[in-house]
């Protein structure tokens, strides 16, 4: 591993680019998950059972307990 004094500005920019890309991917994944869960939350109880899910006592969607 290179010492901090041996690193070039391009290395620092590349590290920053990688960190920002990873964070953006994580944020986008969370956004997609929330959108999917909002769509599923509108399903009827019967519709949830068709895809092996059910509504818990607090309204959350969980895998169906058999």
C-alpha cells in the first residue's frame, strides 16, 4: 500500500468516484425497494396470498406462514 505522500491526485479522485458510485447504487436500490413495497402494500389480502405473502397484525408485509 502506498503512503499518502506517494498517492497521486488521480488516485484520490478515483477513490472518491468509487465511493460516490457505491453510495448512489445503495440509494437507488433503497428507492426501488420502497417503490416495490408501496405497490405490494396496495394488494388485497387474497392477492398477497397468491404470491406467498401475508399482512402481519401491524400491516407490514411478511412471507406467508404455512
